[in-house]
C-alpha cells in the first residue's frame, strides 16, 4: 500500500510539472483520467494494477 501511495504521488508530481512546463496540455490529463476511470468501470484496471505491482516488486526486489 505504501508503494502505491508513493508511486501515485510521484506520478502526480510529474504530471503537474509537465502541465506547468507546457509539454502536456490540460485536456491530455483529463482524457487520460477519463480513460483510467473507464478502465476501472469495465474491470480492466485490475490486470494493470497487477502488472505494475509485479514490475515495481521486480525492480525493487520486495515481496
């Protein structure tokens, strides 16, 4: 749970910095957010969460 919270905070910070620098437009962020909500509603978010968890655990060697 702590790793997910840290990863969320890092991704939020990166998103904020990209929007602030002008390399990422607000509508891009909104579109990706809507896609994330849609994937969660249809049940496809779980495989993505499992894949990210597997990748993070593989890179950090935690169980």
